[in-house]
C-alpha cells in the first residue's frame, strides 16, 4: 500500500480581517466616491442674475472713452462689506493680490458691485478675480485645507476642480477696443 494519505487537505480558517477586508475596502471606496460627488456637485445657492442695467449704454453716450465695466454679482442678501476686485496680467501674479496689475475695493449694493476701468489702463490680456470681504480683514478667508470661505469668482466664470480657484489660463480675456462689460459671479 502507499504511504500517501488520501484525506482531504487541511483548510485554514481565515482571520477576521481576511473574512471582512473586502467589505472594509468597499466601504472606503463608497465613502470616498460619495465625498467626491458631494464636493463636485453640492454647490451653494448660485446668485440670481439680475437684469443687466444700462451702464454700458450710458458710458457709450458719455465722453469717458472706451472702458471696461467689471460687474460683480453675488446674492442680494450678501452681508455689508466690500468686494475686492483684481486684474492680473500673468500666471505668476495670478491669485496674489500684492502682484495684481490693478486692484480696487468696491462697496456692493444689493449684491452688485461695479468697477469702471478705462481700456488704456488694461494689459492686452488679463484675468479678473473678485471676492466678497465679508469679515473686513482685506484678505480672502480660507479654511484649513485652503478652500475659500468667502464668496469668490473669476472672469469667464471659470472654476477649478472641487471648488478650488481656476488656473490663470481659464480666466484670460483680451482688452476690448470699445466699451464693454464683463460679469463675475461670486459663489
């Protein structure tokens, strides 16, 4: 006879981790996916776009010359304060207020702030950034992850991934040759 044992091989009992690691991994994948969707799609109430006023028509009828009207629109119930607006002429300067080509503080009325800039003061291509200085400290307040806590917006209504600020290239506008208006929505 043979010395081989015909008994079935010994089956090892899996540990608790081995039994449940698939469930733990599935839980984390679902949690991360849900957080991603929330960050991407959960947006605060977007401002209601008020009807465009006749600012451009009034300017064209006056002797001001070609100008750019930067109209920053937020919620009507924005707290009192100033809207900080900056014009940037390069990616290196973008989002650094100390390196802004032009900057201005404008009080808002019913969620609308307007800044008139003669076109000869503008660079040939530029990006616009604006934020509502709700706490009056003169800086964009951010959380510990660097995400803005105050309403902010950019030219061309550009947005970055996950609600972060966009890249300079996404905001670029060319200097207009005649009086025109751009809208920046604060979100």
